[in-house]
């Protein structure tokens, strides 16, 4: 008999789209930010090291978060003695961010088209699974798997749009396709006929794809109407109507009326409670205990462990107004968040995270359009700071941002380089190209927001993450195992 040789298989970054790379390891957010098990960070460091070997060492490196700091040290160790390309680096900037630097953004309801598809149909390795009842195929009992990437021209046309604009643009594209179908071929000259015939394969594919996207939108809106309250799915129970949920989120984000928000929350979701805690640096002790008791009575005492996990991760903490956590080692992370009191309140003000004017969703001005104009994602603002200011904030600002900050900057002003170069993407210098890596996962809303900013400011961004996440998947990562 022969023998079996067992070897390790290193899972590398998976290309989900031309600008999105993912390790597809969603368990990292749980192991790193709940259990403090940093073993999986070797996979992150190894993936970065391979990118460096391929594209050269970035000129400017920025990082925020304890896990990011560990990964940076691992990458430096792995890079010692490594033979790098002798040409100039193709990627000039590298930004590494821990997910717990900004838990708030994933907790908010996604409002871009891709984000909504992810919330409703749960993307996995770049694919979403439509239910058979959507009617894409004749067999309504069989789910239909669909790949989300820019090879689908219709998807690329609407992927980063707010859902209100998506339906308008789909109607416009549908009109164009129908107009092409009505083309009178006998009136075309030889040159136009050649162009028409050449475009037929893409036209047929567009016909198929727009039908899928139109049916997906139609299905979502019908389900919202059927539930009589316009609500998004939330696996943790107590689903609020969507309009009420968005209203509560906006109250929490702009800090206008915390008492009103707390009043709403007992009848809503654990996810909203985490948003309340994150935006106010903890829930006052009296309300915290009342909410915890009410939640346990409503959904079962097994959720006491859920609250324990969320507290340890820093998502749902008690603002004890000066009480000491020193004797409670389990609450070490909660202590770290409490020490940076009023984190979001200060960041909201200093970074202008709440736009002063409402966005025209069709012609947005800021990254806040991805949340209907009420909030600019904190993580995206930090990326903007790194690329335009050369750091992630001064010492005073860093007092309110979770985790450690580090940077190694060798290049000049990225902003000046961007102004100097021409409008053609091919003229972009390496200083205008950045790799943004999220440890713990990135949301499609953040990708859409940063794509918008990059296009507006003449940058090329490449996104890498340990996984693509949304609010539900992030919350589920901290639930106790069955």
C-alpha cells in the first residue's frame, strides 16, 4: 500500500471584482475581536506579503488598530530578505484598519444597491443566492446563484447607487435596451450594421441581466409592502419597520435625542442597541440593566451570553459613570472603550461625519450618500485623511479613535500629485494608488463610498479584507455557538 502525504494549503486572497480582494475568512472577526486569538492574523500578513512581492513595497503605510499593528510587525518580519521587484512600486499607499475602529458603519442599514442585495440575499464569495420564487428560472423551487462583479455591465451601472436612484437608472437602461430592440435594420448603412452586429452578444447579455436586477428590486419592494411596514431582515428578532429603523439610526448618529432613542430600542433589535452603545460610548447603567433584563425576558436567558460577548467585543457596553472595571479582566475591552469617552461624539464633530445639508442622491457631494446623506462612514473618513493629509489624525483626534495608530511615510504630498497629473487614469502615479485592507471585514457600503471619493479625487483604490460583511453577519459572529 502507498502512503498519504498531508500538506497545508494556504488560503490566499480571492478576487471578487477587479478592485475587491477577500480572504473569505469571516471567522477572523470573532477570533480576533472576541477571543483575542491572533493566530489567524498570520494569514492576513501572508496575503499582504504576497502583494508586496508582486507589486513592490508601498511608499506610505498607515494603520489603525491593535490587530493592524500586529499584522504590520508580522509583515516586516516576513519581508526581511525578501527579493522585491526592482521597478518602482505600483501601489504607493497601504492603509490597514481594524474593524473595531468603526463598528458603527456595519450596524447601519445599507442603502446602496449592492449593500441591499447583500442584506437580503447574503453574498458569499462574490455570489448571492436569489430564492426560486423570484422567478428568474422556470423552477421556482430551485435557488438561483448569481455572481456580482463588473463583468455584468448592468450591475456595474447601478452597483454603487442609492436604492432610490438605482430604480431610476434601471428604467433608463431598460428604455435604451427596448429602443435597440426596435432598430430598423433595413435603414442601417454598412458601417452601422457592422457595429450593430458586433454589439449583439453584449446586448443579449444586458437583456438577461437587467431582467434579473429588475426582478430583484421588484421582489424586495413587494416583500417590504407585504410586511406592511417596510422592514429589512434582521435575524436577531424584534424587527422594526424600516422607516422607523432609519429614523432611530439617524437620531443615534447625529446625537439629537438619546432619550428618544432609548425609548424606541426596547421594541427593536439588539443590533440597534449596539448602535446606541457605540454612538454614545455606552448605555447609562439604569437603562442598560433594564434593557438587558427586558431582552432576556423577551428572547430567552441564553442571550445573557450574547450580551457578555457583545460587551467583551466593545459593541454593547455599560456607561457606569466612573465605576471601576479594574477588577474585571473580562471587561478589559469595555474599559478601553469607556476610557475613550464620547468617542463618536467627538469624532462626529471633528471629522464632520454628519453632513450639514441633505444630499441630492442622484448627484451626491459626499460619501454620506450611501446612508441617505445622514452619515459619512468613519472608516472612509480615516482613509480620506490618510491620503489627503498624510496621517490618520493628530494626537488630539487619536484620543477618540479605538486602537493604536502607526505610519511610515516616505513620499511627498499625495494631494499635490493628484492635482499635477492629468485626467486619464493611465496617468495616475503610484502615489495616487492605494490598497485599503480591513481586518474583520468590509461592507459594500464602505466600498461604494470610497469608490465615489476616489473617482472624485482622482485616486485608484483597491479593497482587501478578511471577508465581506454586513450588519447581520457581524452580529452573528459574536453570538454564542450552539
